[in-house]
C-alpha cells in the first residue's frame, strides 16, 4: 500500500513520490508520523530488533561493572569470633542438658528420711526427681538459645566477659581449696578450661568480631 504525505500548510494529502515539497505552496512535506520527508530520507529509521532467540548471536560478552568486579575480588579473611562464641555456648548448653537428662534417667527416685517431732518417728519417703531434671534440661536449652541470640550484640558480649571473669576467679579459688586438701576435681579443671577458652573468644569478638575483607 503506497504511503501518503501531507502538507502542513494547506493540509493536502498526496501520494509519496519524488517530490519533497507541496505542489501548491512549496512547503516541505511531512510523513503521517510528523517527520519531515527530507529529514526522514536522509536519516532512515533503525532496523527492527532481531528475534529474542537471535539477540546474542555474534555479540561480544557483556562484562560486569566496576562495582560488581570489586565485589568478586573481595573475600573474607580471618575468624568469625562471634560464631566461635555461639558454638561454644551451644556446646556448653547441649552438654549441660545431656548431663541433666542423664542424671534424671539414672537417679529417678531419691529416698529422704523425714523426722516427725510429734511422734519421734523417722519415716523414709521416696520422691520422683526424673521430671524435675527433664524440666531443668528444657530450661537449660532455652537459656542457651537466648544466650546464642544475645551474642550478636556487643553490649551482651561485654556482660558475658564480666560474668566469665567472675566464673574464672571462682574456679581458681575452688581449685586452690581442693589443692590444699590434696585433691583436684576433674570437673573443676574442665570448667575452668572452658571458661578460659570462652573468655578468650569473647575478648576476640570484641576486638575483631567479623573477618576482615581481603582482596584477591
């Protein structure tokens, strides 16, 4: 179908041919989309885009920008001390819960002598402590989860350091007393070692909480 052109002066439409000006008034003709006919012939429209399946054929690979390249060249270097503190807390909580569950299973009943002052008779009564140890194990797990969540905050880790220092001092005092008595408790030594390791990890988490970036 032949394309028509229009004269913007007298608004007459004619079939597109070799003329670029109106035959009546000499005004430059325009296309239906408003473009000047002379400018349209000197600057042809760009070719239509290729189908989606052929868009990338023969095209050079597009490289990522500078910021994306910088992100790819950075990697974490060092130890995440916050995660170390969390794992120590989880290990201590799991160990405590397992000990409580074990004691509750091994010693489910205890016999307690009760003296009646009115009759002067002492009777032995049995109490079930298995449920109490189970509740204590659940409470220990909840407290551990709370401590693990609080470890992400700097203020909480400062409080944990202070509590750990008090535990270390108490452990040293306890070991000193048992040493003078000629016996050293294995649980006391293990608890002191754990407190020292935990205190060191907490201190490092305050100095360097997360790995430092390293460029590659």
